[in-house]
C-alpha cells in the first residue's frame, strides 16, 4: 500500500534534493559565495571600491580581478577556520532542521563520520543560529504558562515536588495558530512573568492563562511605552474544566511543553540550566517554521550565510 506524503510537494526537500543541490564542497562554497557576494561582486579593501572577484584554484577563496587581494566567503561565519568539509556542515544543518524532536551530536557523528568532538562543535555552532531573538507575538489571542525543567527532588512519600529550587522555571507564550516564545526566567514571580508578557505580547491582545494569582494583574498592566496595554485576560479553571471550556483553554502552550519535554527527554535525556535557553531556542525556531515542511533547512542555511562575526 502506498503511503501518502503529509508534506506538500512544494515544501519537500529530501536527501536526494540535498545531494542534487550540494553534490560536493565546490557547490557549497559557490552557494555561500552567491549569498554573501552575489555575482562575485563585493567591496575590495585594497581598491576601496566594489570589484569583481574570481575563484582561486585550489583554495576556498576568491581574488579581486583588479589587485588580486583574496577574500573567503566563510570569513565571519560558523564555517570560518574549520577544517571540516563544507558539505559535512551543510548536511549537519539539514539533519538538525529536518527533525521535529531534535537530533543529538552523537547522531551527527554517526551520520557524518566525523569525531564526536567535531560533531559537538558543529552542533553547538549550528544551534547558535536557531533563535528568533526578542520575537513579539502579534496576537490577537495568546496563551501563557509557566513550566519547570530539570531534576526532581523527592518530597513526602517519594512524590516529586513541583516548583523545586533545583528545577529551572520557563515561561512559554503561544500565539494561537502562530508563533511561540519560551524563555528561562530566574523565578516565576510577578516581575518575571508580567515582564516577559510585556516584552513579547503586543498591547490589546487577549491572554489565556491558568489560575495562578499573579496573572490576575494582566488587565492592569502597562505596555513598554508606559501606557495601558489593554490586555484582556481569561483564566482556565483546571479543576473543573481541565481540557477545554469553549475558547478558554491553554491547550496550545501545553502542547508546546509536551513537544519540548518529550524531545529533550528522548533525544538529549537531560539539559543543564546553563544551556537550557539554547535548546529552547532550537525547539521554538523549528516550531515557528512548522508550516515550511522540509524547507526549514533553507531557513537555517540563510542564517549560516550571514556574517556573524
């Protein structure tokens, strides 16, 4: 029986497509050059003007057609001064962008054949590209919830204590049908929770939360400009309507927590508080591009082609 593809044809980018587009290091370097210096034309520091540059045989560099000064498309990117082949870098980016739940450095090592040290370095460098920064959610409806990541201290009769100091608190904000934000916070106090909402949710939005008392202050909040934010607030009563009560629910943000926690638990097993934000950025980056199918790879590739140093 033929299995139907769930990804639309125009959003597919298979491993065959990858190998066709990037058969070798030469094609990867040419793509990088075209993204950084379209047509090979860029500023020459020696000539102090725009000049045409041509490929230097045997080197991953291009030389000015007038003075011969060489430049490298890899300079200032995550590929700079790396002895790892460009196609291996590109393939690692393809792997990290083509999975929903994440991929470990160990799996990158198995797939590419590099050492674990190299795979880990590539993993960290690529992951540094997967961030939407201080994204603002335009609404009009968003869900806000707090969650905890990390170890669990056993309480009375071995029961886990939710909100334990050993856990790392995270605030999640989900625009229904749209983008998401997940931020590590020092605590789940009023200043942190409301400050995160003010930073990422535009005034006038309708905000859905659970029954935590701090959220009762949402209608009285001011925006980043000091004026009333005019937020509308609804709280879901989990004790009586745990699943859904009409439009009042937090299923979207709870789904985000499920995706991230299952991914971290199944792929990485555990994440230290120091690196948790980087992992959250990775998951939210892919989530925010979930409608792009396998073309997420091109989004990562665009980030990698930008000058970052």
